[in-house]
C-alpha cells in the first residue's frame, strides 16, 4: 500500500463526506500545489480558483494538453501519486478506480 492509499484509508475510517475529504486535502496540500505554474493552467482556471487537480479532479475549464508538471509537484511525490494530467483527466482517486 502506498502513501496515497494509506491516507485515503485513514480518511475513509473517519467517515468524512467527499466534500470534507476534498476540503481537507486542499487545506493540507494547497500551499504545495504547483497547478498555477503549469503551462495548461489558463485564465479560466485562475478565475475559478482551481488547483489541486490530483484531488479535485478534472477542470471545469477547457484546457489544451501541454507539458504536464504534475510529477514535479511535492504533493505528487509526498503521496506517491501515479498519474498526471489531472486537470484534463480526473483525480488520482478516480484514475485508480477507487
């Protein structure tokens, strides 16, 4: 079991709602998020205050695929994330089929 799975298991044991889980991750990891530095991050995403796509999932904005910097993010490394392009695909949880 990797760090992401362990964290999700601990949170699931607390009985939090999906909204509470997302808020917790944003509060805990938001300062480490590098989404606004990504070449795909655009004006729409900025106006909607989007980021932390690895937990929030696909952007509400239309984004064109470019060089993904997800693997360079501390969040990615700290939680042993496996995927990328979260802003145009889905969250880590969704991509893992959990």
